[in-house]
């Protein structure tokens, strides 16, 4: 008989879980919409099962999110247009949103021609995304943040300063969100 535990929260996503105890060897999990369907051996303890489920759920949620984010060709097309604006266009093969990169907004590999972007950027206005792509590609010519780097970047992406301010604002608020007093937080959420 399946037991439905009310909810489990993984990676900030709320899931319902449905656990079926069976004569199986391993714990298996499948994500169907927002329901986590689990089959577990009869012998495993609740405690141990809870740990395994949490780990499996985290992986499934991140994988599902990344697949959905990368399903459209809009973003790679946008990045291709940005690359073409450089006086000497750097090699560009693909743009992928990743759910494994927390500290950086973007990165680029000259070897593979792949731009990787923080998954949250997918939700931001396209001109911000464009600016992050331009920033990463400009590093092909200038590895540092020298005046020559900014000059090239302004040339290929006139929105550079606005995008920089936008991203600084996002970082600022996300770093402080938890410590904001509830009233201010509520006020901000209503804007
Ligand atoms: Zn940089």
C-alpha cells in the first residue's frame, strides 16, 4: 500500500512523495510533475530511506530543470548574435543553462566554444543575458578587467553598465533576503 508523505522540499521545490514498499533491491525514484514516486525495499528503515530520497530528489529536480531550460533554441541564437558582433567573432557552439554553477553568472570555454550560464539568468530580461554572454566572450581577448576589456565590451554590448547594475542588485538582495525584517520583505514582495 502506498504511503503518501505530505511533502518534501528539495532545491527549493516542493514535491509530494508517494512511497511504495516492494520486494525490490534498491530505492528507485521517478519525478512525475511535482510528485516523487518511490519504490523502496521492505527492509530499509524510514530514516535511511528519507536520506536516500532526499539525495535522489535533488538530482532529479536539478536534471529536470536543466532539461527544461535548455529545450528552446532562443538563448543559443541570442548568444550567436552576440558573438557575431565582435570585431573577430570568437568560436561559438552552444549555450547551456546549468544548475550546478552557483557562484558565477557565466563561463566560456574557448576549447569547446560553449557558454554556460547560471540557470537563474533564464528568467532575467534578454538584454541582461546578452550582457553576460558578451562579458564572457570578451575575456577571450582580455583575460582581466582592464580598460581595454571594458572598451571592447561597451562596443559589442552598449547595455553593459545597466546589466552590471542589474546583476549587482540581484546579488545584493538575494544575499540579504533571509536577514531582511519580515515587514520589509513583504513590502518588497508586493512591488
Ligand atoms: Zn569578467
